[in-house]
C-alpha cells in the first residue's frame, strides 16, 4: 500500500523576525489520468512540531505550542 501523506519541511517566521523550520502535512491526490500513476500532493492546513500536529489558520499562521509566538509559513 502506498503512502497517503508525507511531511515536507517549510520555513516559518514570526513578526518579531524569529525563523523556524516545521513540517507541513501533504495529502496524495488521485491521479488525473488513471492510466498513468502520476500523483500530485496537496498541502493540508496542518504542520508538525516535535510530533505534535498543529492546525493552520486560514492565513497560514499557527501558534507555537511552547513559546506562544505566532508564526506564518512561507509559500
């Protein structure tokens, strides 16, 4: 069975200029052409920080669970 999700490292920064790297969760999309197994990956509104899944807000921001700082992921 092939994997349905993957983690991809993305940069995140706070308004204060702090920068961190987090992992964003991507979900495998069904192939456009069933004859070709060419899959696409779509980012979910969730990031992972030290084994904890954090939901993203609509503006791609999240609150760091340890520091309480608000970060925005880069696109």
